[in-house]
C-alpha cells in the first residue's frame, strides 16, 4: 500500500518538482522495487503495527474537498482508542456532536475522497492514509454505531463514519515536536511521586525518633 500511496499522490506535477529538487530518482527506484508483502503486510492493508498505533491516538486531522474545489481540514478528537481498525481495509470512528457546521459530512456527500494524518507527538511518529469516507446516521446503523461507541465517554454519537483505505504511508518523523498528554506525564512522574512519598515517610520516622 505504500507504493500505491506514492502512485496516487505523486502526480506528474509532483514528480516534476521532485526532479527539480533531486529526489525523483530515489522515489522512482522505490516504486520500481517489488514490495515484500509477506514481510511488511502492506499489500494486505493495515496490519498489527498500524492497528496498534491508531488505537493509541486521541485525535487526527481529516481533509476533504469541497464542491468549490477548496480543501478543508479539521481535527477529530476523542478518547484514546476512538479511532478503530475494523478490518485491514477499513477504519472507523464515532462522529460526536460538535459545532454543527457539518463541512466534512457535506463534502464527502459529493466527493468521498479523504486524507488523514495521524500524529503521535510523544513518539514522534505519524501515518498518512487516503480513502473513501462513508457516513451513516447512528439511528440508521445501530450495530455499527454501537461497535464504534466509546464506553464511558460522555458525548452524543450522531453518526458512524467509516473509511475504506486506499493506501497509507508511514511518514518521516523529522520536525515532530515531542508533546505529552496529562496522562502520559502523570504516568512518567508516578515513580517520582512514589519515591518522594517514601522519603518523606522515612524523614518523618527519623524526626519522630
């Protein structure tokens, strides 16, 4: 699927720019080399590595194209794990109620093609996916909506969204600034807090003696 991503995204205009800046030969050789599907799993779609990565994220950027030809990008967020790999060629998520502009939903009604960038700032990793997005009202697809629901998360699920993945590519990790969530910071600091508590208890015992 990595080769398919490049075949789809490296249009003649993109290839011309790559040639101008000296990267075209490298990408051309990579495209000509046969992929080892057995080793990488890319031809079969999303594999365990991709599924595990996506399950750890709490947000992503979604791009669609409007009928006026302008691209639209929005951030979709939720609890960690709300983005699901339903099968090797399908991802999905529960569409929670937001500001009610419905721009992405309207865009894909006319053109289902979308692009996603999923970032892990803490690990400095990212994956890009392209595919065709489908939207179903939760009331019209109760089984799918239930499968995508996030137990315990207090948000209204308006729609169930799925994307048939056409291709994906792991992107260069350069220039991703490390950032950490409160939960990640708390987990990293927990041993320090425990050690401080132990030392304070020892100090209190010494003072009492």
